């Protein structure tokens, strides 16, 4: 259940399919810095346990008996606003994604996503960011997304700023970016802040939309 440290991100899981619930739990149990604190197999139990346990992140299935994932997210926003929710779904269609994000989800992942992507998503939303699976992030390109921001026409980013923002859009944290680029964490933060300011972005949703439009998250992106 994570590394047991006091800084571990507390995560709650809900899915009405026992095999999926067990599988996700097992994947996260081996992830450093994450502690699974509870789980549920239906929406009403999920909401009750979220209110009681007050986890930092909840990973929810969209289709559950009692209350569906969107209803849980909407209710939890009122009763446990500190909990940030990620929807884990098989649905890739635009209406599902937009409805879920409009309901207040901070993340949207497909069930075919990898363990690495799930862990990145959990860390991102725990930091207060938004994480959208790259396979569906294109739905927010060129139009108003959950943040209401439009894709900018021009950027003026430096090469380093673009590299930092590309890694950020892919879900990497500052330490990982610093290691990959051979620079300090403080420099990473500086490039990120300047790049986001130039683009007029205040959250990761807008950045992911921009990254998709630039081809940063397409096949072969690294």
C-alpha cells in the first residue's frame, strides 16, 4: 500500500468489477509515494467512504450501481472538496469526456492506460493539476475546454521552455524533468512559469490541449 511514508498520497478506489478493482489496487500497492486507503464496489458506498476517509485522490469508475461516477464526483465536491477525483473509464467518446470534466473531475484516464500513466495522473491531481489521457486530450484542442481557455495562435517559447512544458504535459514532475534535462529543479520551475505565462495558461488542462495541438503527445513523443 505504497511506501508507508507520511508523505504518501492517500488514494481511494471504486469500481463495480472486482477483478479491475483488485488489479488497480495491486498496481498502486507497488507504487512509491501512494497509499490505497479504501475501496468500494458501488457509488453510494464510495461516497460514504470518501466522506469518512477524506483521501487526497479518488479513482472512480464511470458506470457504477447506486450512484455513477459523475454523481459521486459532484456530491464529493460538496462534502469533501479536498478530495480530487480521477475518472477511470472505457469510454473514449467526446460527450463522456466533456461531461466528466464539467462535473468536476480533475483527471480522465482510459482503462487501457498503463500503470505509469495512472501513477502520473494521481501525482498530478494531488499537486492540484489536471490530467487528461493523451488519447482523448485532443477533444479540447481549438475550442473551450473545462478551463474555458482557447488554444493560443502563437507561443514564442524558448527551446528549454518548450521542453519543460512538453514533459509537464506528459505528466512528469519537476524532479524527473530536471533529471532528464540535466538542470536544477529551480530552473525547471522557472522555465515552466515563464512558458505558462507566455501561453496565458493557469492549469494543466490548457497545457495538455496545447501539447496535443503541437504534436507533443502523439505517436513517438518522448
